[in-house]
C-alpha cells in the first residue's frame, strides 16, 4: 500500500484527530486519554523549524520478528501505542532484518499514524546498490516519500549523499542524515558535519556514554543540524546496571516515576538534542518511554546532579 | 551484534521445525545411518553416508538459512553460501572422487568421532531441551545447523585416511560463528561446537602427521 504525507504539524489538534481515527480501527486498543491530554514536548528541526516529538522509537532487534503472525500482531500493539501516545519518529534500517517490513505492515494496519516521521537508512556499498536498497525501503514501509533518509554508519557516504541530494530536490526525501554509534568514526562524522549539507546526525548518547558532549553535540548546535540520539539506554545496559537501585528523591521534580524516564529525560534535555529513539518490544515499556516526553525536563544544574547520583551507584 | 532476540530466534526455529515436520524423523534416521556406517568395520566405499552428510549441509544452507533465516538476518545469506559450498565439497571429495572411507579404528580419533556423532543425533536436542529451547525449537541434525556441524566433525574423524583438510575449513568457521551467536543470545547447547571443532581439527592434523610418517 502506498501512503502519502502532509507536512507534519504535531499540534494537539492533529494528535486528537489521529486518535479519533484510531478509534475506528478494528481490534485496536483505545487510545490513552491521559496521554492525549498532555501532548509530547516537541523540538524544532533546525533546517526547517518543523517540530517533532522529542521521543521517537528505534527498531533494532525489537521489531525484527520475521513473518510470524503472532509476533507481528504483538509488535503492532507497540506501534499502535506509539501513535496513541503521540509519537512521531520511527527509525529503522535495512540492517535490521525484517524490521522495516514489520513497521510497514503495522503502518498499513493502523489508522492513526498521521504523525509518523519516517526515518530509515541506506547501508550498502556503491551508489547503485544504495538506490536499489532505498527503493526497497519505500516498498517495505509502503511510502512514496521518506521524511528522513540517513547514511548508516557512514558506509560509502559520498556515493549515497550524491543520490540523496538529488532525491531531496525531487521530493523523495525531506531531510538527509548520517548516523554513527558509540565512539565510531567520530572524526569523520565531525568533518562531514562541518562540510556537507546534512540536516540530521544520529549518534549514541546516554548517561554512561557522554563522549558526544565534548565535540559532536556542540558542533551540531553550531551548524544547525538536528540530533537523533540512539542507544539512549545503552542497549538496555543502563537498566542492568541501575534498575535495582532506588530512584532518587528528586526524580519527581522532573516528573520521572521510573528509571527509563530519568535516562531519557537526561538525554533529551541536552540543548542540542532534537529527539531520542529508544527501542522496545513491549507496550508497557513504550508507555513509560513516551511519558518521558511530557512534563518538566532537567536544567543544566539538575543534569549535573543526575550524573553525580549515578556515579555514586 | 545479533539483530534478533532469543525468543524471536526460538520462535523462528519452532516455525521451521513445524513446517518440516515429520522430516525430523527421517533426518534422525539418516543420522543413525551415518553412525551405523561409521562404526561398522568395513573397507567398502563410503559414498552413501558422505552423500547423506552433503545433503544435510545443502538442506540447512538452502532451507534453513536462505529460505527461512534470512528474513531475520541478512548475514544468513553468507551462511547459506558456506553451507552449500561445504555440500559441494563433500560431494566432490567423498562421492565423485571417493576421497575417504569411514572406518572405526578403536583409537582416540574414532572414539571421539563416534561420541560426536551420537551427541549430534541425541545429545544436542536433549541439551537444547535442558537449557530451555522447548520441544518446538529442538535442534535436529540435518535440519538445524548446530547438530549438522557437530555430526560432520564426528564423521571427519572416522575417515581411515585422514580427512582432506579442505572439508574441515567450513565446519570450523561454522562452529565458531554458531557458538558466538549461541553465546550472545544465550543458547548454551551451541557452546559445544568450538571444543568439538578444535579437538576435531587437532586429531585430523595428528592423523595426517602419523599417516605421512608411516608413508615415508
Ligand atoms: N548506527 C546507527 O544508526 C544506530 C546504532 C544503534 C542504534 N540505532 C537506533 O537507535 C535505536 C535505539 O538503540 P538500541 O535499540 O540499540 O538501544 P536502546 O534503545 O538504548 O535500548 C533498547 C533496550 O532497552 C529495553 N527497554 C526499552 N524501554 C525500556 C523500559 N522502559 N524499561 C526497561 N527496559 C526498556 C529494551 O527491551 P524491551 O524490548 O524489553 O523493552 C531493549 O532491550 C535502535 O533501535 C536503532 O533504531 C542506530
């Protein structure tokens, strides 16, 4: 199924209209009114001023469930809950097995995905293979246009950037990005951020992996490049390490009722960050994560306190 | 990094097992045929058991990796290519050129060889069961890669003339990759593969040295 998109303005009205559509979808849970009452905080994409919710969703591992109908139905509930909660960006990649197909399948089955900010990647060698791969992603997602196409881990970035600049002019992609993960090729990425006309970078940043604060985040701010944060939970490692520890007393002051929200609020409160994309296979976790996009965010002083606290654990 | 979770992987294996049922019974019987030919003391040619092992590699390469597992992991195509290559190598060496004969010699290599064969057929699924794979996702020789690789190591050790080294390369790689994946997604049964591969390779090399020494 092909899908067209209007420009995203994720105001409260648009979100509630989406929820009304969701009610019509058969066999779908009704949307959470509590979530609808308080829209997610948004951040502007520097290149355009367009606002997107600060919490999105990743798909590595969690959405790679193959063709199994039961597992797909299970993940459909997660995607449904994501939109019920006012979510926007979904990030995937051809590297993630069946994740793109599972997302495309879910999008074709739910009615309230109007807030979708579609983000995928090109991850292959050579321009020709890149074009093939990106065309395949259009089919898998059921889209005619991607909001964001990213060059995954800088693989053959010169070749793909050439294609993407052309595609942006033609309206096939709205924004261009480039991704990396923890500690990988940061020098090259910084160089690209300085010299190339990209709209987004995606990098790893979380309460234990703070390296991006030194150079990449300030550079993104300076150059007007939107920042997507991957691995905000360090692939779940933050829970393994801190989940059994007590939540600090002051967590309530920034509207956090669990560790997931504390981890996410730390990340998205950095002034250079546009959005974080935690991945989950569970609806309850998804709802916890989305709630981090509401309420008060920590200021610089509180952020420092958060780091000091986890250092004591 | 593995792009899928343990649960999803086991679900995929369970689906595959269900799709092929009752081929598992035939696969286990063929495994026993290989075991029978391996321990029977005879000097006739071993084309039939070699063919069975080759078909197992082909079935796992095409059925398991290319047609089924590749939905979860693009790297399954590489495994498919390796498994098909091993099948072709087995056919070339053991069927077309009749490059080796199976024979139980009552030496350490033969003893370990038979133990590995028996473990591939019965021990692997039982270990899987004991470590939580569940009955639906039991790893079966000739159907799933782990026990097929193990069976091959046992089988190579039972060759009277030392097995051609070229036949040990892909099983060695497959043992390492399989165990690494098993480690990452918590499937302890697969951890038997590297010790078997190391012991197997060492014994094959020792046999080759002895054989060369005797030929001088
Ligand atoms: N180079 C790149 O382009 C690149 C690299 C890395 C990541 N990424 C993108 O970034 C996304 C996020 O990174 P990631 O998936 O590696 O790691 P992550 O989001 O830091 O962590 C995901 C893990 O956290 C768990 N989790 C999620 N919410 C939870 C909650 N509320 N409570 C407890 N556990 C929770 C999930 O398990 P459950 O399923 O049980 O919730 C999952 O195991 C990826 O999915 C991918 O889209 C891109």
